[in-house]
């Protein structure tokens, strides 16, 4: 287990370094940052002054090491728009994004696992086809379009739910359901496939032959084994949700990191954009590492492979 842990940590560190370099370089290669900061009508002299002021006249590798060294100490720089510390801006809003991601993944699982189990228990029936149809619908419909439909029906017509803000749990229902519908198909198909494989295995036939309660066989023996791949997928989906909330947080005016990224992009607040991209990528790497370790603990064959 220790060897497996060291190997995974080594890979994760390499990926994190690569992501930090890419996040730093893409922003620099997207254009002349000094010219962007100086403004459209700035002269060459003014651009030179701005470049020197922000250290953009130095070689790129020196800029990267300065930024990476400061980031390791928790200093992500200051916003060019508000002059606030970037770390504080992200910390103030990360709670909203984490809540949205958590609620979304819970809703996705609550919808997906029962549908996947039913589809596996009743294969090639109308239940199976209905479950697969819902999965296709959830995967096919764009999140922003589904969000607008929910707003129109439940926010404007019925007035059951608030349209914008993040003050109460009710404010998260529509955005969380939108994202949950988007991730549900992956969980549902994986649950269905896993259940079909497990239900056809020898130990399930043995359990049934012993006369065990069918519900106990289904949930304690079959589902318990079929659910293992969901652990890995949960980490991937959670990382996706953390990084994919920009549009929905903008639509529902949720004051989270996604909305902060949208605001920073529109006003060209480069330090904030760069830090958000790196931190969300780092969160994705950590979640993937945790899922690997959990799977290795649950299934020894993984760490011995």
C-alpha cells in the first residue's frame, strides 16, 4: 500500500506542476498582458512602464518561479480590479461552489442509483428503456438551456423557487438539480452495468440458492459490489462540477468561484483567472488521488496490479 501511495503521489505532483505551468503560460501566451493592462490607447512608453511595474518585462521562467514560490506560501497575488488579495477573494466564495457541487452530486446519485438498479433488475423492459431514455435526455440537454426552462417554470410561472442569489437552501435547488441532471447519466449507466455483471456472478446465484431474502441479495451483496466504480467516478464528477459551474453560477447569480471567474474574465483580471484555473485543477488532481486510494483500500487487486 505504501508503494502504491508513493507512486500515486509522485504522479499527482508531476501533474500539478504541469498544470501550474500550463495555467501560467496560457495566460501569457494569450496576448500582451502589459498592453492589455495599459489600455487600448496606451503608448509604447506607457506599456513599457506597466510591464516593468508588474514584472512582465522579465523572462517568463523567472515570472513563473516567482509566482509559484509565492503561491506555495499562500500568496496568489492581488486583483488588478479591486486590489484585494486573490486568495481571500477565492476563499470567500469557495463555500458557495462547494455547496452547489455537493448538492448536485447528491441529487445525481439519488436519481441515478435507483434507476440503474431497476434497469439492471428488469433488463430490456419498459423500465430499462425509460431509465436509459432519462439518461440520454440528461446527457443531451445543455445545462444552460435546462436551467432557463427551470427558471421559466418554477421561478417565473409558478413562483415556487427564487431565481437568483445564494442566501437559503431554496436558492440552490434549481442550479443543483440542473447540474445533478447533467451528471446523473454517468452514474446511472455505471450502476446498471455493474449490477448486470454482479447479478450474473456465481456468488449471487449461490446466495439465491441458499434462500436469502431477495432484497438482501440485491442491496447487501449485489449493490455493495457494483457500487465500487462509483467511488472513482464521484471524484471525477466532483472535480468537473467544481470547474464547470461558471455558466450556471452566472445564470443564477450565485456568488461562488465560478461567478468570480466569469467576472474576472470579463474585466481581464488576470491574476484571479490564473489562480482559479490552477486551484480548481489542483482540487481535481487531489480528488482523483483520493479516489485511487479509496479504491485501492476497497479492492486489493488495484494496489497489487
